[in-house]
């Protein structure tokens, strides 16, 4: 036999021995470990289920007019609280005058900031560490609002931040010019600009106390609280299909909201509407306002016999700072809150007509029923079993022999499972 053939048979024999050894080890490991199953321990969880719906906003809004055409200059910030008789805007017939008024308005803001930036002896504002902490927190909050797309709210936080930064600068004495000197210079500049105003102008006065908004959408007289009181499913449909009032769009220079009451109306199917009970309050999230969540009262539902659509009315008396009161916007409405035992939905099985899970009791497989209160494709929430001794349902330490309990070892997957089976 040649040397090459001897080498071939030697290598072939070694390969056979190696394969046989691997097969032997796999068999021995399988026998030693026993059947492999995938398990998890149940945990306590709280879940809020919600639905996204298109909402229409109703409230009493009074359009404000100057009675002339020209360029509007706003003296009150949009969303600011104003008092009866306050000048909220000025309409200038000459565009150059409007530009001068904008400069005057900015100077007034700078004077206001400087006046509030003064340090009072013995006050907490003289503590540098406190000022630094405030500045850091305000800056982080502003960056977070910008990242969330809530630019209006971020802008509202600019003024308090500038005041704190001015106080810090004054405390360090890094600027030789006092706030009083700066204020006097600004007041002189303001007086010079006011003398430059030559054209005619018309002041817009707030007829009542309330909240001023510079923007209008033409629906101020359409989506009113009076219209809401007589609303039906069909009237709601017609409102949502109506056109805005061009007179308001072309001539109004803002609007006044005299009270804090407002409502939203949403259309949905009857199955979704069944989740809500009149008189209860629910959490409503507004993505246009940075995801702000507001508790709103469910006032009533509107139904129509020949339609599966229902209109739900929710009301509120909060006016959050920087809130976006867009007439039509998507909202996320809470369907309900559930708390209990969390388990993967894949672990649920049906045995003898009962829904439950296979659970490991030591090495033995048992079946425990599951009192399901919420389920989705990923996980299920089950009610915590009642302790017959304490007669308290929320007893997290109680381990029921019949119902799924907290921290049970649930079998997620496995083959040939049955009650009484022993797993090695």
C-alpha cells in the first residue's frame, strides 16, 4: 500500500472517531439536561390603553377688529392674559410706522427684563450657586421643549432665563454698566422712536378681560359653545366640512377668549365609544402641544340610529401655558388603565375550556387559570387572585394554587406539555 493511501485511511479513521465522539456527547448532554423549555416569571404592571382620534375644538372666541386696513403691530403676546380696556394691538396705515412700533415693543420687553433683573440685598438671588442651578435647569428645559417641537413654549421660557443670566452677570460684577443706566438709555431710544411715528393708527382695545390670541382661523363663530350645545352627529359632520369665514380671516387682527371653558368633539365607532362613561374624566394627550396630557370630563355622547358613528364630547377648564389651540388636531384618548399580572400572550393556552398558563411548581408542570383583563399581541394583563384569608384582591404576596399569581414561573414554549409532567 502506498504512503498516500495509508495517510488517507488514517485521516478518514480519525474523522469517523471525531464524529462518533460528537454524537455521543450530544446524546449524553441531552439525557443529562432533559427537555429544554422557555420560561419567564410574571411581574406586576400598569398599562394605559389609548386610541388616536381627530378632534375639533369648541370654545367662545370673539374676533377683534380695528375697523381699518393696514399693518398690525401687537402689544400683547399671543395667549397672554389681558384686562378690559387694555390695548392689545395697533393698526398702522403706514407700514414704516408698524416697523417702528415693533422696535418700540422690543424695547419695552428689554426694559421689563432689566427691571426684573435687579438684585435685592439678602434675597436668594444673591446666591451664585442658586443662580447657576436655575440657569442650568431652565436651559435644559428649553432644549427639551425645542427637541419636542414645542417652540412656542420654549420662547415663553426665554425671558425668565435672561433675567437669571442678568442677575448672575450683575453679581459677578463683570459689566461696568448698571441696569439703571441701560434702562435710561432704552427709555430715551423709545421716546425718539415714538416721536418718529407720523402716520395714522387705530388702537385695538380688549372689550373684556380674558386671553388674547393674535391668530384667527375663520371658525371663531362656527365652533362655539352655543353650537356645541345643539350638536348632533349630522350637524357635527356639516361643521367639519364647512368653509372658514373670509371676513374674519381678512379683517380680524386677533381674538379674545373671555373664559377658560373649552371642549373637544371626536367621532368614533360604537365599539370604541363603549369604553367611556358619562361623568368620568379621562386622560387626553395633545401631540401638537408636546404630548401634554390633560384630564378632561366626558360630558355626553351623540348617536344616530342609522349610523355606527358616535360623537363624544369632552370638556375642560384648564388653559395650559403655551397650549396649541388648533381647531382640528389629532389627540390620543385613554381607553382605560389596567394593572395586574403581566405575562406574554404567547404563554396563554386553553385547557378544558379554561384560559390559563402552564406553570412550573418546582420541576412539575401545573396549569393555572388566568383572569384576563387586558390583552394585546405582545402581552396580557391578568387580575391578581383574591386571598381567601384576607379577602383582599390586591394581595401581591398571595400565591394561588388555582389562578396565575405574581412571580409564577410561566412556560412560554415547550413540546408535549401536560399537567403532572416532570422536567429534569
